[in-house]
C-alpha cells in the first residue's frame, strides 16, 4: 500500500506583527506515523500546531490537511475538519467543571446523537485504553499531572480522529508517567491508524517513539530525519540539541556588549 | 515644551481611541452572544446548571442583606415618620423604597460582586488554562457553550433575586415596625396595599432589575472572555467586572428612574 500524506505544508510564513515566527517551512507528514517537531523554547513549534489547527492564519504559504487548505476554509468547514483532528494541550486543559467521565463524553454529546448508554460504553472503553477506567467519577482537580494528561488523551481520541497534535505532552511529568504517555502515544497511533504530531523538547523520550523528526530553530527547519539519522547526525545544531550541550550554534549568552566594557574595566589592566 | 504638549494630546487621543475600540469590541461580543444563544435555549439544562451557580448560590447573601435593609428601613422610617405622627405609613415607606430603588439597586450590586465576579473569574481561568482553546479545537464554539448559558442564567436569576430581596425586606420592615416597635399591624399592611401601585411601582422595579441583570452579566462574561490569560489578568478582570458593573448599575438607575418616575404621585 502506498502511504499517502495527510499533511502538506509549503512555504509557510507566519509573523506576529513585525516579528517573524516561521520563515518558509516545508513539511510532509504521512498517515499513520508519529512525527516529532523539536526546537528550543520560542522557536515557533506551538505556532505551527496552531496553524495546522486553523487557529491562526499564515502570512503566506499554506497548510493542507487531507487535501484541504486550512486557512481557506469557512468557519463551518473548519469546524467540520476539526472534528477529525484533536489537540492535546500542554497541561491537558481538562474542563474543570466536568468530571473525568463528562470530559471524555464532551465531544460525543456535542457532536453526535448517540444514546447515553452507548456514550457510557464508549467513554469507559476510551478510559480503559489509558488505564483510568476506575477514575471516571473523579473531578480533574483530584488527578495528578500524569493522570490529567492521560484523561486528556482519552478525551482527544473520543471521536477517533485522523490526527492528534500534542503540545509538549511530556512537560512536568515524573519518569514513570513520561514513559506511560510516550508509549500511549505510540500504541494509540498504531491501534487507531491515526497520525500524531508531537511538539516537544524532550529528546530522549521522543526519539524512542517517533518515526520522523523535524528540528525548528529561528523559524526555519534546521534539520530533519529518522531517529537513527538524528542520533548519528554531526550537524552542530542537532548535536547540541540531542546531547543537551550548553554552548554551540545556540549560544549560552544573550547577545551583549563585551564583558570588560560592561564592567568598566577598560584600561585598568592595560 | 511643544513636544510635551503634543505627546500629551497624543496620549489622550490614544486613550479615547482605545476605549471606543473596546466599547465596539464589547458590543460585538454582546451581539455574538445573543446570536449564538440557540444552543442554550434548546439545551436548557446548560442554563439550569448555571442558574444554580449564579442564582441559588447567591440566595444567602441576597436574603440576609434584604432582611437587614428592610429592618433598617423600618427603624429609620419609624424614627422620621413619628415626628409627623405618621408612623403608620412606615409600611408604605419600606415597600416603596424597596420596590422602586433599594431592591433593584442593592440586589444588583450584591449580584455583581457575588455572581458577576465568579462568572468573570471562571471564564478567565478557563481561558488561562486553555480550556476555551481546547473547546475551539474540538469544534465547539466557547461563546455558544460557555458564555451564552452563563449570560442567560444571570439574566433570568437577577429579577428573581431582586424580587426575593424586596419581599424579605418588607418582612424585615414588618418585624421591626410591628413586632418590635408596635406599629398597628392593620394600618401597616393596609396603607402599604393602598399606596403601592402594581404598574407604576412593581413593574418599573422589575424593568430595572432586568436591565441591571443584562448589564451585569454582559460585563461579567465579556471581562472573563477578554481577560489576559495570566493570574494578574484574571484578577484584574474580576476587579473590573465589579467596578464597571457597579457604576453601570448606578448610572442606569439614574437614567431609568428619570424616565419612570416623573413627579407623579
């Protein structure tokens, strides 16, 4: 079977006012894969997700999801498309006024006319998939960070989407929860035949589970490849990022005038 | 010197433009809320849930305040009226003060600080924790699903709360004037019945509470939705809700009163 691409991004530019965030991004993402987008804080990764979801409009270029140019869709069509995609927010973004069960049932109740008995079965199945069927009566405030993230994951697969976007799914998790979430992303992608885009800066965890990696730095794609290629890469940026080195193409120091000049030491040792 | 004057004029101009822009933005938001109210009306359980939070949970403060306001009116009314030997008119005074002014205004002020601030804080925090963005991404419109039910719940509960405030206030006046001081019970009630006109006093009071309800809840939902998604942003928005709606209540009260009660007895 020829695997076709679900997402095509071409010549994508985006700026906030005068400040360019993304500068000419080209990407192709195939169906059924887990793709990681890595880069430092403020490199434009989350903006890329927002562009794919149609939350913001590109300055130029386009994002095509399943053959449709996202920013050209009317609001109703955009909402129709969003029923086929999900986004997992950094801290889960569970609805705090609803129980775990109602959170997972939310989209089913909003978008379908399923009877309540069937919704109950579906919700319990989704929660079983993330190991939290027993927690369905709890409120979001009673959950740990890792559990909240798993409930949000169950909620995002509620309507069996084609695409799930994860915004920093590993932030602030303990090592066990981190592995659990990582494995869930991989397993659910394979089991449901979805496509997953993981925006992260957790290199080691994501290299274990993804099929392809894009590095974004200063709004352009600095490097891309399979996890093996990335590990072997000698490109300075990738090497610095993967091994977490302090100094390299990404400088430790914020640009400043010479140190001695700032401390007014000129001449005193001359 | 001229440069400072120019800068001063510019900053005044900026502020004027900003406030007009914000007013336009708020009006547009208000219209959107009305347009997208369909979901709230055909899934009325959404509104009922919010009625519990804005209406039922405001009951205690409204009832206790109403009772005390009525009792104080009874005391002050008796004190003043007995100078003219008209202490039996204390019932009329209590009822008219409550129905025309104190009931609508005080209960709306209490409603703004109890329910309005809670609505703003809740919507603001939902925004700060990305719940509204998550809803948008699930193809559910937050204005239809979150804002509109809260708006309608506020609009419905405000007149009911004000009615309860006035009712228990009248009872408070009765407790003080009749039970405590010993004004004649028969004249207390009969004078009140004779002096209060349904159309002129009660209906006008109800119109006021409806207008206040719309104003307070519209301000509360807008400030929440517009809050900067940070802790300071939400706290600032909550304060603005209470301050703006209190001023709006007092301003609107003056305007409505001047239209409604023009010197007729």
